[in-house]
C-alpha cells in the first residue's frame, strides 16, 4: 500500500511538472508573438511615415524627435508600474506596449527612409534585420535554457545603458564623430545581446502556473515589451554599423 501511494505521488508530481512545462511554453509563446506583432506594427508605422514626407520632415528636422526620444525612455522606465497597475485588466498593458512600438516607429522612420533612398539601402535594412533576429534568437535561447542566475547583472546593465545614452547624446551635440558612433553602436549591440538573455530569464521566472488569465496576459505583454525594446535597439545599431562600414 505504501509503495502504491509513493507511485501515485510520483505520478502526480510528474503530471504537475508536465502541466507547468506546457503552461510555461504557452506563456513564452505569447510573449514572442506579442513581440513579433510589435515589430510588425513598428514597421507599419515607418512605412506610413515614408509615404508622408511632411510628417517625416517634422520628426527628422523639428523638436519632435526629442519628444519621442524622451517618450521612449520615459515609457521604458515607467512601463512595469503602468502595466501591472490594474490587476483586473490588460488595457493599460496594451496601451503601453502599442504606444511604445508606435513611438519607436516614428522615431526611427527618418533613419529607415534615409537608408531606403541610397543604393542597396533596402538590402542593408534586410541584412540588419536578419543579423538582429539571429543574435536575438541565440541570446534569448541562452537566457531561457541556462541554469546560471543572471539577475546579478541587472544593475550593471542599467548603469551601462545610462552611460551609453549619455555617450550617444554627447556625440550628437559635441563630438559628432563617425568613429565614435561606430564604437558606441558596437558596444550597444553587445550589451543588448546580453540584456536579451537577462530579460528572457526574468520573463521566464515571472511565470506562475497559479496566475489568473489576466495576470498571465499582463506578464506576457510586459515580457514582450522588454524583449521588443532590446530587439529594436539592437536592430538600429546594427543598421548604423552597416551604414558606417558601407560609407568607408
């Protein structure tokens, strides 16, 4: 009888583990699906801007680009609080995510438009997207499968990101150096490849099989928000690297 009870308990534990694995896979799939939709939405915004030169000029030449830049940074900072601010609704989570993807589309549209109007520019955009996808996929897979705790790197990644933002602004307003831009972009790509692994592990560990459907959705959208940001930053700077290498 005791042996039978042990076998039954073992079977129950195995079943719960299988259910957890299936739930986790479904949850992570939702994260990546939301992220892919966010990237597609950003692409749609850039295409819309490309078809409207006056709006493009307003972003590229006016103060709007700095408003959008501040908006992207601000939303990136406050998103966790906003997304989880209402435990019974995913509305705010959706608003944050789609606003973030839309602002990024507006912000990068002049850069994409400039590349589209040079020889083989479309090819470089496609190449940058492919390289970004491969790097993102590899580092995200590492973050998902590694047994190493990456949480200790969080503060370093934050401080490094702040330092790079300061360096980029200094280069825009003071140095205006192509060589410095190349170095910054190379560091950004490497940093955010590592950030992708860290964020993937963080998003994975947010999952709980006991969450309600709304809570799971909020966590999935938040995970997509975080990973989308890393993907788009890597893409921008890989494209910048390709552009600089082509011009030399």
